[in-house]
């Protein structure tokens, strides 16, 4: 997967693009793409979402 802190641009293809944590849509140059990051036990945790609705629907045990 691509570094979640880098710009997602034309060098990203489906094989290394992030997917939505809720619906698993591949996120390539998606203007609605949201990212949630947090630190848990010294590790960076990242969740990608394709829309505000998926972000709101996220129900994860690791949710900050």
C-alpha cells in the first residue's frame, strides 16, 4: 500500500491504492476520500473512507 501521508496522484494504481474501511471501494483520485489516523500503542493506525457516509458508518473496535 502507498504511504497514507503521501499525495495520492497518478502514480497510484488499483494494486497499491487504499480501500474504504467500510465498503472496500478502491480509492483512486477520489475527491470524497477521507482518512482517519491515530496512534495506538506507539503504532500509527489509518482508516480510509470513500465518503462521509462510510466514515459515519464506521464501527471498528480500534476506533479512536
